[in-house]
């Protein structure tokens, strides 16, 4: 029997376009120390550090964790770096959890980050390769045709994306860490924002943020000890990762098979047969508003072609029966290399009952989800207030 | 294991048949410094060098935000001299783009007076001048902007 | 811990420049050779993990493209590390320890030839104090060599002997890039590249890749007549800044060696990821090896050094010798970062 | 919303301790450096590889040549040399048509690339005749609002003397006047 794993510490930075007042090591240390203090631990209690971030070109530092070893208290310890494109820090959290689950380490610190103010995501994501035409304008230009295809297939009303953006940005107003706090956002302001990549409007697009997110994971004894002191752990019920090729003929990029398989696996492992009923809250990687209904279907929360109905019916709102992204989601904060771990960690905060004003009452089982590349890399976990 | 190398059998082609072209990756990366690294570059702009006190009372130059061994936060910026001693050095005659000079020079670990750990930097001297134990001093740029280039290099002190 | 073994391996013929191939074309035949050798169907691996670095060929999301080579359809459980493939193997080993996988495909590759590798590797240095000066990987290594010589850890003569021994040993390695060496005296009379390093002290720049199949317990025995069991594996990091470190010791290797159980038995063979001659004695000392151990019979990184693959190749070279029955117990070492900052140590054993 | 007061982070969160510069007079009363710039430039010797080179050599002759997966028989363009479904080399070349069909698209209203495209422009996923995977292409000679799924397109090429081994040989795609392809026939290509 594999070891049970508990998340006992969580720390994050305030997300912002340019943090400005900290260095790269300073940014990571802020998240790390907040997680350690939440866990009532110090670097001395940590056996291993597992880090993840998006491509090295973003910050212009190759294998940046090497110059961060001392800053992360990892001298003489293992440090491990995961990179799975946009899903990276979800995958990073999973690798960290497996080091505990496999009995290799007792307590692990994991951190995902991005300091996007070092460069511009648009530059790093759209390097002009020789012999090619520069046609696809950033991630939005890549994904917009698939969103259009989803709208056509499902017959979703045109304003579904507007509703998602409005909901997530309003949720962000309850999250002090969120990058965007648009107090005067309205349905009309989203609707009237510039159509960047029709059908994606400016206000339906994720920002570029500086930020870091850290978690402390420990074994069953450590989780029990925290619980005994009244510090509710988030118990990891299941983890899963799936990948598929970017350009496979016959691949459905609107609802990719890898996403379906990953969800099916994580729910099965967690003993969940009806995710719509059994999941209390989900933090799902929605970088463009329309991905909420798309993922609702892909994850099995809704039948194909009907995900948008849940959005319109308010099911995914804070007071709905399946709140999606009460943190404000990727649409409100997006340090790319941390965005996956933020989803995982916000899910954990919910089942720990420690999500502050964004807490969903009675959340006891939550999904964290991340995806990346050409909608081809997936990582997910289910966490709960109770031991699995 | 197989006895023979795998080779690249499937899509073999002669060198000159295959297209190639320069791929340019260029960006002026911006790095926010935080208060410690910021203090170092502020001091450089003012024509000085500074270090930071670590857990055991050593002066580390250039300063870092954390104790290199324990990772604990460091906060006390202290002055160090612009002069010091070469601890170890190597000779660089294959100059590459971005390096401090376009003529051969030394890379050295230099223990500045008042510091307990050496700084890694360039020394503009002839090969004959270089030796462990030699005295060097900082050469600052005339026009300083709070950037890496404010400290041009070190040079023989005598 | 579950028993996990390397059951199949493959490497490319390592070359200075695989100039006609993109990265997928470089690694695809290697992956498929390892898969075929294992006898496991290419869609039947429980887990896949790779190692690579975007900076080498200047190719953003390099690993996304090479995923095409592994038949990831239907979708697979897969991960990637921006580190040497030895750490990809480590992640796969962890996955098997959790019980979520019994078999794994691991691969890594490096195409360094498109760039100026020593200059590219300067981007691994501290981004505030070191990298803006653009010292190369060779400049950093030269400083470490200087300290090691000054402290009596090695000498230029011993370094030349290591270069000579390694490259001559590679004559029997069909994958090696450099397979012979001038006499030691001739090496010592050559010009410095970066004093005190001469050209022969440095690993060559190499394009190449490697693939490994892992399996647990009976699954390993089913697919391999003499599996190379991973009896211990651990990795550790030292601090980064070369001005804080004692460059002529590698404490992280010592810790990893102890955790991996290197000293629990005789070490017949050791494959060490020493990219510069002066690093071999530093690694040997940290591992506690004596003269009874044969070091780098493959020629080691001095004979072929595909970045992101050369560490995993060390495990492969030990495993191959266990598969063939040549040895029963060996140690593999992989490193990452400058001046031996991050180190992985594995103990491999055959049965019976 | 009337409540526009910034929400505060929880109290007592760790943050970097203040730095004491009092021992260094010269930096206590001056503006602190908060940002440095560290430019980096690399030029790589890029090769598209053997398979892609074949494709680009053909495109120089105004031909589109795909490669077939030996297992699934699907035709890839532009080929990378390996079928992502089977993982096997794609050695068989297939001559494709120069026309194609819109399987999806978006209308871009901002010039992200600095390539001075006329705004708005249409970036479409185009299934080239004879291939099994759509490529991105620019659609012109039609109002953006008239572009639709199933629209038949012809490739519009640069003048013969401007032809190189680059995708840029295709200036854009434009309607070819043929009837639309029914949606049902495109279902597998998104």
C-alpha cells in the first residue's frame, strides 16, 4: 500500500504584471516561506525540493533552479525540475506527491513560478523559426479556431464566454492574491472589450503575471500530526497525467482524448463515480473564457455539447453546485509556470477550509486541473478533507 | 544491447542536401533586483562595492539574500573595499560575444579587503601579470547607470 | 522499495554534429531500438519520461516535438524533466515505486551543435552576477581545475592520463565519438584552451540520444535474461555560486553515494559523468572508490558527451555490462549544472 | 461595484525582511536600483531536418508534398519525419493538391507579430487536399465575416522569381469558387 500524502502548507505571492520589489530568488522564497510557516516548518524539515516553471526562454535563464538551490534551502538535498509545458506545475505537484507516496521522502517542498516581467510571453511563445510563416499570434491565435469549432458544434450562445470571464473576474475580487481586481467589470464591459482573436475578446483572455506558489506535502504521520493540532490537511485522493501528440491526424483538439482519459483515471482512482455530484469545487485551467464549457464536457461534468448550459445556469458560480475557479482562475492571474500549481493548491485550500473570502462552504472534495502545449498535456488531482 | 550503432537509418541524407538557416533568439531581459541585489547595483552606481553579513558573521560579496548554506534571510549590507587579492585565476583567450573585453583577459576569484568570500569577475591584465595573491582593484565605468557594466573589471593595483 | 531494473537500452552513434537531423529524427530510431529490444509493445508502457533542454538547439518546447517519436496515441501517462535523462529515469523509478506503473520508457537527447555550447551554458549561471559577464562552461571548469590542482587533488599530468585512458578505452565503444588519443606526453605539450585546461581535458561537443526501458520485479525477469537491478538511487545538490563553494570537493556526491549504498559491496565498474578530466578524481573521492574499480570503460563523457543524455548513458553503460554478465555490481554517476553541482548516483546489480 | 477598496493579503504573511544599509553611507540616501537589464543574443544554426527539407524543396517548386504514416495511412503536412500516432518514420511521400478547405478559423483584430498584416485578417485551419491534418494559413480576397467552415480555398503564391524554400511562398489562401465541403466530411479534422 502506497503512503497517503497530505498537503499541510500552502504559500503564494500576490500576482501582478511586474512584481518589481523582489528578485527571482526573492519571489520564490516568499512563496516557500509562506508555505513553510503555514506548515509550522522550516527548511530543516524539508527532505526534497521539486520545482516547475514554463520554458527557460521566458526568463532567459537555463535550468534556473541551479542558481536557486541555496535560496530554497536545498544544499545537500535533492532538487528536481519538471517541465511539461503549461501543465507544468500541476505535474510538478504530482511528482512531489509521488516522492512521498512512493516512500522515498517524508516531507517535500514544491514550487511553481514565473517571472514574466523578465520578458514577454508573446515573444517567447512565438519565436520566428526559419522557413516558416509567422501566422499564429500567440496562444490566443492558436486556440481561437478550436473555440470557434466548439461554439459551432455545441450551439452555445455567443455570450457564454462573456459570462465565464465576468464570473471569474468577480470571483477574483474575493482573492487578495489575484492579479486582476476589476471592481467595475460588467457584462457590458467584457462584451465591449476588443475582439482580439474573434471569438476571443480581450477581457476573455488571461493576463501575464509574476508570481510563485508553494506547497508542503508530507506523509500520513505528518498529516495526522497537523490534523491533531487543528490544522486541517488536504489529503491527496488521486493524481493523473496524460499526454498526446500535438499534431496527430484525427485528434480532437476541441475535446482532447488525453483530457478525457486523465479525468477518467483521476476520478476512478479517487472512487468517484459521479463527478458532478461528488466534486464540491474545481479549480480548472481556463486561460480563455470559452475553455470553461469545453472542460466541463472534457472532464465529464457535462454531456458533450451541453457544458455551456451549466455556465448559463450558474452551476459554476460561487453559489452553484459545482463552483469553477472561485479563486478567479487563470483568467485573473497567470504566472504561467505557477498557474497549474495554483489550481492544485487552491483546490487544496478549499478542502482545508482555508480559502478566506473565496471559501466555498462545505467544500470537502476538490479537483485541481492543468493543461498545456497544444491542449495535449494534462495533469489533475483530487484532494479531500478526509483521508482517502 | 546491440553490437552495432543505431545510426540514423530512416531519414538519412547528405549534409549539403539539408536546409539550414540562422535562428536568432534575442531579448533584453529585465531583472528586478529586490533590496539586496539592488543595494549592490546601487553601490556600483555610486562607485563602491558592498557585501552582506551571513549567519556566521562572514562578509559575502557580492551580496545574496540568503545564507548560502542554510538559506536563512540575510539583511545587513556592509561596505567592502574596491581592492583585494586574486585567490584563483584562469586565462581566457577565446573571447566570446558579451564578455567584458575583446582582448584576452583573466577570470578570477578575488577576495576583496573586508570580504570573506571572493567575487568572480574579469581582470584586465597581461598573462604575465597574473598570479595568485596579486593585488587588484575595481575599475568602474565613467558613466554609471546602475547596471552590470558599471563595474567594468578589476585591474592590477600597482 | 520495489525492485526495478534496466531491461533494455539503446544509444545513437554519437557525433559532433548530426547536422541533417531535427531532434525527432535524431531520437526516434534510438527509442524504437530500445522498445524492440525489450519485447514490450510500443503502446504498452505504463509510463514515459524524457529529459531535454530547449536552450541547446534553441528550440522552444523541444520535448513537445520529440513526443511524436513515442507513439503517444492513444494518450499516455508521460512527463518531462528539463534535466539530464538520468533524472527522467529517476522520475520513472519513483512512478514505479508508487505502484502506478510496472514498466517505463525513458529517453533523452541533446543536439548541441546548432549553438556555441560553452556560451549557451553560461545561461545556467546566476542571472544577476555571473551570466551577464558571459563566462563559458569551460571558463568555470577551468577555475575548478585550478583549485583542484592547487589543492593537490589532481595534476595536469594525471588529467592527461585520464584523457588518454578514456579515449583509448572508447575504441571498443561503437557509439563513441572520440576513440583514440595521442600519447600523454604529446597531450601535455599542447596549447591551453583555458588554462589550466587543454582541449583534451574537455569533453567533446556531441549530438546524440539514449533510451532505456525500466521494468519492475517479475516483469523485468520476463523481458530480460539478466536485468540490471537498481539497488540504490539518490541525487543531491550543492550550492551554486562558485565563489562560495569549495570547488575541489563535491559533498552532494558523497551524500547521494551513501544513500544509494555504494559502499555496501564491491564496485567492479563505475561510469562517471566527468565532462572534464579534473572532475574524475573529485567524483572518485566523493564516491569512495579505490583502484579496484574500473572507471569509464566506455570512454565516458570524454569520448562522447551528448548534453542531457550523457548522464543517463552512464547508467546504460553499467547496465549493459550487467546484462552481458561482464560484471555483477557497478555504480553510475550523472551530473547537472556547472562544476559538479547536482549529482545522481545509482548502484546497479545483476542477480546470481 | 461601489466597493473598490483594495483587499488586503492576510496578516502576518512572510515577506522579505527589510535590508539594513545603514553601514554604507553612499547608498542610504540615493535612489535604489530596482531593475537591471541583461540582454542576451544567440544565433543557432537551425536545420528543419531531412523530412521537412524535402517538403521545403518541393514548396520551392510550387508543390505541396506530405508524408504518409506507414501504420495509419494518414498523410502529414508539413512532415516532421515521424508519425506522431505510430512513432514510425514517414518515408512515403504524397503529392498533395494546392487547394484546401477551411475547417476552422479566427479573425485577428490586432497586429501581434509586427508583420503589418492588414487588420483584421483571418487565420484559418486549412485542410490541404489529400492531407489528413490541417495547417494554419492566412485567408484573403474575402471579407472576414464571409469566411466559414467548409469554404474551399486555393493557395496564392508569390511570383516565380521570389520562390524560396519557405512556407512564405504561399502569400495567402483565397476562395476558389468551388462549392463548400459539407461539415460532416470535416468532422475528423479539428
